[in-house]
C-alpha cells in the first residue's frame, strides 16, 4: 500500500510540475509576443503568440487583440496579393481568431471588466472581413452585422453601427428588392445611435456618435430609397394591408414625415387608419390634409383643431394653427384664415410667418371704402404687419423686406389723402373686414 501511495504522489507531483511548466511557458510566450507586437515586430511575435493561443487561450484577453494586429500586419504586407496562398492562409487564421474570441468572451466576462459583448465581437469580425476578405460576400457581412446590431442595439459600437448601414446600402445597390429592409435598417440604426447618445457622458464619444448619425442621414438621403415616389411605392400597398396594425402605420408615418412626403397618398391613408386606432397629432394632421385634398375644408379645420388640442408644445401649436390658416387661405376663406393666423400668434408671438400671412391676406383684399385713396391705406397696415414680422422673427427678414418693397408702391399719394383731410402722421382706422388702425406715412 505504501508503494502505491508513493507512486501516486510522484505521478501527481509530476503532473503538477507539468502544469506549472506549461503555465510558465505560456506566461513567457505571452510576454515575448506582447512586447514584440508593441514594437511592431509581428514576425517574431507570431510563434510565441500562436503557442499561447493554442495552449492557454484564457491566459490573457489581449492575446486576441495581439493576434489581430499580427495577422492584419501580415495581410497588409501582402498588399494587393489577395489571391496568394499566404494571403488566404492569414485571412483564414484571422477569421479563426475572431471566432475563438467570441467563444471565450463569456468566460473572460466572469473574471474581468471591459470585455466586449459577443455581439460586438461579431460586428468587429464582420468589419475585418469587409476589409480583408479576398472576395467579399456582402450578404455574409450584412448577416453578421445585422445580428450584431440587433443583439447589442443601443450598446453597439459606433463603428459597427456605421458599417451595418453602409453594408445594407451596398446590398441595396445590388438588390433593389432590399429597399424596404434598408429603410428599416436606417430607422433602427438611427434609433440605436440616439439611444447611445442619450446614455453617453463622454464628450468625445458623443462626437463620434454624432458623426455616425449624420453619416446615416446622408446615406439614407443619397440611397434613392428616400424619394417620395419610392416611399409611396413601398408603403402604399403595405398601409392598405395593415389598416389595423399601428406599428406598421406609425413606421410609414415616421419615415414619410421625415422625408417631407406628407402629401403622398400612403401618408394620408396611414394617418386616417392610425387616427381610427389611436388619435395622435401626426395622425390628425394627416387627416386634415386628406380632407383638404377632397375640398372638405370644414373637415380639415376639424382635424387641425384636434391636432392643436392634442399638442402640448406651444411652438408646435403655433405651427399647426398656421398650417390651418394656409389651407383656409387657399380656400379663400380670408376671415377664417386670419383667425387661425392670429391663433398661431397667440401660441407664439414670434412666429413671423403668421404675421406675413395676415399681411398677405390684407393685401389680397384691400377694399373697404368707396374712396380709392382710403382703400390704399390698407397697405400701411400691410407694411405694419411685415415690419412686425421681421422684428419678432429675424429668420424671415429677407422675405418681409421684399414684400415691404413691393407693397410700398401701392400706398396712397399724400396729395390724394390731403384732399380727404388726412396728412402724414395722422391715425386712420382701416375698416371693413380688416378693422386695424395705422399711421399715415
């Protein structure tokens, strides 16, 4: 028994010594390879790095990052020789290292901080694939990126989000049928970028995310998927097939509103169906324009009123009331149009466009008296409104100044007013439907 015990102890000790020796070799190789990588000496780093990866992949997390640098260095050194055997071997090994990192990430996450998610690692692999693959399969890269972004969502890295949408765009260029999915990808990317921006506290990271957001908008606008006719083609049938599906209807409304396609039939129909399910400001606004297109001006006003009542922001209320005034102006309901323009100013006195609209309304119907010279005094009121417009809203000063130049030519001659008992500086009330007092110049 004693001999067996001693033998067992010796065997255990030998095994333990082998483990210690292996650990020492791993540590030594890790140090050697890591220092060589830091020095940019990828050739000497490769053999000890590979030994660490094969025998003790859980030793250091930076083993994988070192591997990326080594193999990408080899690939870069090959230059344009993407068809060479060496290039293909290095590329395959690079993809293998990405796969191993994803395999071991869950174990590293249990013992250290700052380890990326498996989803983010998949996105990083896809980016490396796009850069180094001898023959890029856009569909494969897109599948990986889509999976990565769908899993990580707002926690996706800004780089992964950028490449996801860019790859979706490249897929669209080859496959026109991908158009609707590209729009969805744009919407999800925009939302995830915004989520990341809302959660981010570091200014540098915010700037990076803002660049990604701006680039996403540029890609979408330049994609060709963003034209009103293409959106009508996509969402027209979809809206009709989903009259009770609020999620689909809201997607159509959001995209078409963002692209300024609110006069398209798909937008108007989506508004109507969405309004029936759940009245919202946007849905009511869409219904107002639908009524307007059908020359149902009373119906349009009704929906505008509902939109105004649902809206909580006064500046937005002012814009809604102004839109109602514009619609009523086109219907030649001047008094009602002025009332809504005044309502707009009640919500926001600095809404210069409402002042301009009122001035234009007065100018289109200036007659209130049998005396031509007195009717021309209406243009003093018009100019007053335009002066007011540019004083409260400098953004419309150029437009106001042009109109002042135009309408100043229609004011009465001093001699004509003198014959009626008026002179410069006198106050006069312009009657009729206008009912405002002004000063004669």
